[in-house]
């Protein structure tokens, strides 16, 4: 999964350019996902430490990765929506959150299909549900909360306001999609 995601980023780097901050956020999320893939979600040491400290009955590293999916990928999604689609003002936070929810739901469907097609012993290694029948819903909720927190942080930092103080797309996004002027639209004639 992380390898495929990196290949997708490389293939789309010209069509969907991202800021260094976005690439850093994506790298952090991919690192968490890679750690989980290495140990399996049920056996990640950081999650086992949390279990001991807080007395949890399951390894919650799975939820941490889903929360970080929303928290860390909302900003890059907002960048793509602003730069490529021209979405701004009030719709940008909504579109980023809705996309995180949709991608999270799609991932949970892939997990469900994988669990149906795999041997039960392999299912426990592959899927992080650890006996929780509400795992898919809780994972999607974690992604939603992470995405919502990202939007709240951006709003509090003033990143969702334009220079005039109006709510708009994040200020740090370079605007390469400015609408053409009347002269440009008429082929150079005023």
C-alpha cells in the first residue's frame, strides 16, 4: 500500500503539485502505515505500550493510523482541491472532510473484501479489527475526527482566510489557477 501510494504521488507530481508541507504530512502518514504493515496492527509495539499504560483490551494503533489519515491528509487534499479544482471559501473544508470520509469508507470495504477472501488466520494478521464488530465504523469515525481537527487547526491558525480577512482557501497555497483576465480570454484583444 505505501509503495503504491508513493508511485501515485510520483506519477501525479506535475498534474497535482503539492507543497513541501503536504509531502511531509504524507510521509509521516506513510511511515505510520508502514510500521503497522511491518508488525501487523495487533502487534505494533507503540500500541502495546498504550494498552499497558491505559489498560486497553486491544491494540489501538489501528485507530491512531486512521485518525492520522484524517489529520495528516486533509491539508494535501485541500491543496489539490484548491489548486486543481478552484474550490475555495466555504466549500474547501467540507470537500476535504467528505473526501477523507469517502476514502476511509473505501479502505474499509477493501478490508472487508480481503477478510472474506482470505484464510481466517491470515485475516487476523491482515486486518486490524481484533474482534471488534464495529471496527469499520470506529475507524471511519477516527479519520473524520482527525480531518475535523485538521480543519479546526487550520482555521485557528488563520490558514483558511484570504488576505482581506474573508474565509477562503489556505494562504500558503500558491495560486496557479487564477481565472484568465478579459484580455487573455479574448486572445489578447481588449
